[in-house]
């Protein structure tokens, strides 16, 4: 055989040895699984013993398997093994086994445990493998393929993990485990072998220097077999002891189980007995308890009796009721203390007997007492008798006895048991009461009022004489529900409903109703009832009166007739303005029913929509002063007419308004006439203005024409002259001079005309412009309100005075306000707001009039002050130009200020320089 | 005959206008006299020559139109030219109906006024001439004897001399004598002239 230095040596496997190694692997695996179970089952020191023993056995097994595997591998060179290293390998194997056993025998094996365990194990196995490789002594160098090394290690980890999991899963000592264990052992064995041979494959051998052969053992099969045999023996022993132990365990377990079962049986028996015992005891206790309770009860009753007795005696003393017993037929009498007290006898000395008792009774009542006594014996029912007794000193007491007859077994009267009460005081009180009752009755019957009373259920049990004599009925006839017969059929339902309601709810009753007089006539009454309540609020009785209001009603009726007949619409309203009465004429005129008209219905349903100024009206009512307003009322036929509504307040003593009374008169005709008059006035004014205008125009024409004519004539003359052959220049000059003069004259005429336009003689005084403004507002007030213009004034306080003609300044303001009104009249939808403001501004007073009309277009704005310029159909165009003249003649200035909405005029007036 | 002197009377209450008109009218060679009111005009004496009257309607005291009527009723036939500051139609109609030459509104065109004045003066001249002529004729007629007048009356009616003689009761010859003497006095060139003259005299009556 040629050994090449470059090429790796080819190794060969002795396959019988390989097979044996695999067998060992399987055996070791089985042992491992078994031991794992043992270790798990054991505890304490035994566990430790099993662990160590198991680890040793397993370690030897694995080590042997690897060694066997190594021995199965032959190289073309002799291979010896350094036995110290072999022993190291053994210890590593034992260690790995210990770890494996430990990990698999714990109660839980978490993933971390499994992983760590498998890593340790595989490390151990790898360590074992490579230590064995390292133990080889041969004339060769070992080279490892990293890839295969990695593979083998990976396999090792994998194998370990699988092994751990299997061992963990199979450590229970259940039946059927053995076959599974064998199966798993085979798998594990093959896996271990695979891992080993992969590791072997990773190594390649190259010829190398001769080895150091000290301390080595040879590759002798016998030695190998010996090792194997030894190993197998160890393993078998392990398995054997393991199984013995298992059986022992199983037996022990069985015995345990039996024992437990028996114990359980016995225990349950004992339990049953216990239960029975307990039940008996409980019953016994209950019985005792019952006994005790009844004893206690007896005590209690006895005590109660005692207490009752004491109380009875007490009660008798308090109530002044004594009790007695009379035995029959012996007539032995027993009296309580109280009875003695009543009779003022000493119990120690006086023994009551029937005759003795009768002796004490007032002579006049003895017969009554005896009779009652006899009667009760026959009747056998409860009896009572009132009688007098006479004391030693002559005092008389009134007593009342109540008794009952008790019979013996044979039905014969055996004894009388009764009470005896001193009712002297009560008697007296009753008499007094009766006396006062009589007096009261007299009073009640004499008062000129019908008085009645009844119990809480609403029936009647008392009517005074007045009522009885009015109705001509007796108390019996009126009692209960009888009184209802005197009600007028039309009122019956209302009265009864209302009365029942009062009775049910306890609310005072008040109704106007007709009652039938004895002669059949009905008269109006005001019936009132109030309840009498006890301290807890429950109704005890009803008391009431009926007051004759027939006359008042009649008067009301007459008044109503008057009010309804008046040729005016008359009404009354509550302080806030809601109507509570509308006379017949009102209702007939408007066609409204009571419901439609009352409250604020009179405005909502009868007023013209434009006149429903609820705010204003409410304010007027609130102000509390008589006022009048005009409004259009809708007639039944839906036409509208103007009315004047006048309201006057009715006050109480403190001055508060409690009611409003008013009348509404038709002013349509007057209104029409007013309007016509106003119309005519306007027209007249207009005509006058136009007339004046015409005259003015004529005047102007004439006045201006004169100088113009002279001018034209002179000019024509001059032209002629200059156009001729020999102009007379002197004449021309004269003519032209005259032209100039006439021109001046013409302008003077115009000025004079302007002055003429400012009519009248001007009278100037120091005045307060605010006063003037207010005067104008008063003057035009009606006009403004008629056109629904809302006026706002912002007049500055303490304005300095101006020197001016009040009439002319008024004229200016009137002109501005009327212009504003005309402008706003154009729009029917928008609100009509007028603002007049006055203020001080350096040396001037400044007045502003602004409206909310359409405003003035810019191109017109420049011309509005021109005379004869007007945008109004009937305007003369003079107003603003005259106003401007007036203001300017006062030293001020009138102008239109551009404004986004509406027209804004302002004028200034110089402040008077005061002395 | 010399050019008759004419005169323009101007009645206007505005002095400026008066002066201007005078200036204007005199510039065309006419004579002007100025008055401030109707009363002033009436109270002054005027030469009885061709004239016309420029009259403002608006005058203190009597108005122009009323003055026109007054003049008419007083038989003062001076032609009138109205000038006025404001003229309305009724006014102008009334003025024209009353015989005015022209109705001008101030301010008027100078030419309009001058034209009107010329027309007025012409009219006045014509009238005067006519009247003068009539006066001469009348004078002459007055110089006729009654018998001559008789004859003339019949002759101009177309009556032959023989018939005239028979009517009056004089001889035909006497008629002829009277006729020729009358014609001489009347300065009629022919019978036709005489007829015309007598006609004219009759119209004026």
C-alpha cells in the first residue's frame, strides 16, 4: 500500500463494529429515557443517587458508543489511543448525561431550559467526540473540514434537543410507555450515530510523523469487545435496576392507592356518622331553646299582667272610672280603689253591698238604677245607666255605669262586671256647652246670612234658620243631598261638579248659583264653603254661607245693559293691557267672540296690521297715565275704519293701577275730513306757492327785462353808429356807459329779488337751536307718526346760543324734515328713521338731519340747491335754495353731506359772540 | 313842399330805456320826446305834426292799454307802438285791436322798433294829408252859395241840368252858371272831379 503525503488517507469502516456501535447507542438511549423517568419519580437524596448513577451509566454508554465508532474506523496506519484523554472524554460524556437527566427530570421544561440543555449537551457530545479524536495516536495529521464540523455540531444540537424533548415527554410511568420508549431509543440511537459519523466525516487524515505511544491502548478488538461487554453490562444493570425500581414504585403506588381508597371509605363513613350526630345535637338544642323561650314567655306574660293591672288602676284613677263586680246570686260586690274614691268610701272599712250601694244613690234615681239592674239580668247584653249619688255632705255626683252580664256554664247569669264613671264634670260641661250651643244657635239663626255646615264627605247636616225660612224646607228635607233640590236646573251641573271637586281636593268653594225660594222664585246667591281641618290637615267639617246677590246681579245686569247699549265700544283691561271685558257693541262691531277678543286678541284680531304697535301700547299701559291712540279697527265685514281709543286707569289706595277702562269711538269720518283738509291745505299751499311763483316770475321777468331792454337798445345803437360812415363816438361812449350801468342795475335787481324771496321782515334774537328743533318736532309730530317715521334726536347739552330769526330757522328745519319725509315716503318696505343731531363745533353750532330714504344721486347732488330745481313731481324747487339763503344770511352754511344710505343735510350757524 | 317834421313820443317809466330809445331813434334822424307816464304826456303840449307814440304797457297810473282807449275815445289819432316787458296773447290782441301799429316785447330788436316807427309816421302823415285835403275841400264847399250847393248836389247825383232847373225852379242857364261857378270854387277840373270831391266830403260826414 502506497501512502501519499499529499492525498488524505482513506479510512475504512468495519461495518460490524459500526453496527455494534449503533446498538450501543440505542441501548444507551433507552437507558437514558428510563433513567430520566427514575430521576423524575425520585426525590431528595434518592433523586440525586439516581441522577448520578444514571449520568454515569449513560455517560459510559455514550462514550463506549463513540469509542466503538472510532474503533470501527480503520486507517491504513496503526492507531493507538492515549487513554488519559479517553478518560477525559468519558467524564465529558458523564457530564453531558447528567445535564440531560437533570433537565428532563424537572417538573417543567421551558423552551429556554430545552435550548440551554441541548446546547450544553451537544457541547458535551462534541467535546467527547473531539477528545476521542484528540486521543488518537497515529502517524497522521488530522485536518477538519469546517463545513462538516459545523454540520456535525448542528446535528449535535438538533439531536440533543430532540432527545431532551422525547425524554421529557416519556418520563411518565404510564402503560404503553415501554414500546414508545424503545421506538424513541432507536431514533435517538440512530441520531447519535449519525452525528458521530458526520463528525468523523469532517476529519481527513494526512500522513504525519510517528506518534508518541506512551500511555496508549491499542485498537484491539478484544479490548474493544471487552469495553463493549462491560458497557453493555453496565447498561443492562442500569436498565435492570431501573425496571426493578419501577416495579417497586408501581407496587408502592398500588399499595398507596389501595390505602387511599380505604382511607377514603372509612373517612366517608365517619363523615356520615358525624352528620347524624350533629343533627341530633341540633335537635336537642332546639328543644331546650324552645323550653327556655316558653319559660321566658310566661315570665313576660306574668309581668305584663302585673303591668296591666297597675295601669288599669292608674287608668281608672285618671279617668275617674272605677270598676266593680257583682256576684250572682249572692250579690257580693267587689269594688276597685277608684270606685271607692268615687263613692268616697274607705276600702278598709266599707264593704259594698247592693243595698249599701242603693243607699248612696239619689232617692229619685233609685228606681231607675234598680230597673236597669233587673233589665240587664234579663237582656244579658251590655247595659248602662246614669244616676246621681249623694255624698255625706250633700254634694251630688253624677255617675254613669256600664256593665255586662256573664253567664255560667249552664247559661245562668253568674256575675256582673262593670265600670262606674264620675261624670259630674262632664255633665256640667255638657250643660254649659248646651247653653252656649243654644246661644250660638240663636246667633247663627239670627245673622242675616244663610249658614250651613256638613261633614267631610260633602253632605249637609246643618242649615240655619235663615236658609230654612228662605227655602221653606226643613232641616230633614235639606240634609244629606236634599239641599240640591233648590238649585236652578241650569246651575245644577256646574254647582255639583265644583262642589265635588272642592270636597275631593279640600279647596274652598265659591260659586254664584240660583237657589229656589219658598215661593218658587229663583234668586242669585254667592255660595261659599271652607273646610275645617284638624292638626294633621285632614278635613273634619265643611262650613259655608250663601249670600243673596240677586240685587247685585240685577244691578250688574242693568249696568251690562247700559254698557252694551252705549253707542260706543267699551272695554276694560287688566293692568298689563290684556282685555278682560269687551262690551256687546265692540263684539258685534268687530264680529269677534269673547275668546277671540280677550287677552291681547283685541289687537291681534281686530286691529289693522299696520297699527298693531304692541310695544307702544304695552308701554302706554305700563306708564299708568290716561292715554289715547288712534288705530284702524276691522269691522265684521272686514273693512277698516279709524277709531280713537281712550284709556283711563283705575287705581287702588296705594296708587297702583288695578284696571283700565276705555272707550273706542269711530273717527273715520273725522279722519277722512282731516285728511281731506290736510290735502286741501297742501294743495292750497302748493297753489299759493305756484301762484307766488308765477307772480315772482312775472316780477323777475319785468324787473330784469327793463335794464336788459335798455342794454340791447343801447348796444344796437352803438353798432349802428360804428357801422355807419360817421360814427358819433361821444354818443356811442355814452351809450356803452349806460349799458354798463344797466348791467349793474340788473344784477342789483336779481339780488333784490333774492332778498324778496326771503319773505317777511327778519327778527333776530339770541336763541337755543335745540329749542327750535324741538318746536319743529312738535309741529311735525303728527305728520311723522302718521307716516310711521321713527325719530331719533341727539341734541347736545348746553349748546351756546345763536343769533337768528326763529321763524326762518324753523322754516329751514321744516324744509329739511319735510324733504326727508318725502324721500322716505318713497320706500314702503324699509324702516323710516330720521335722525336730528345738534352739536358744538369750534365756533359754530352744527345741526344734522339724516333720513333713511334712497339718498341723492351724486349727479343730482350738485344741483339740489339751485332754485327751481326739483326732483319731486309737485315740487317747486325753492325749498332748499331758500333754506340755503336763510342759513347764509345767518352767517352759516347749508350743505348736503354724501352718505351711503339716505340723505344727510347739515348746516352750521355761528355762535353768538357774547358780550 | 318841405319834408314834414315828425316827432316820436316815447312813454316809458324806465329812464334808462327812454334814453336808450331816444338815442336809437334820433340816430336815424327822427325827433324824440320822452315822457315818464301817460299823465305827463297828456299834460304837455305837442306840436301838431306828424308823430307817433311808443308806449310801454306797464306805466304808473293808467296802463298803456287803457291809455290807448282813452286816446281813441278822445279822438287823438296818434299811431301807437306798444313795447312791453311781458307780453301775453290777450294783451297783444287787445292792443292790436285797439288800433296799434305794432306790439313789441322787451327786449326788442332795434330794427323792429325803427321799422314800426316808420310805418307809424307814414300812417300819420297819410292821415294828416288826407285830413288836410278834406279840410280844403270843405272850405271850398263852404264858400259855395246855397243855390250853388243845391245845384252841385243834384248834378253830382247824375241829374241833367234841365231836370235840376226844373227841380229848383230856375232856368237851365242859371243852373249851368251855378255849376260852373261851383266848379271854379271847388277847383274841380271836371264833373268827375266834382263828383269825387263831393263823395269824399260825404264820407267824411
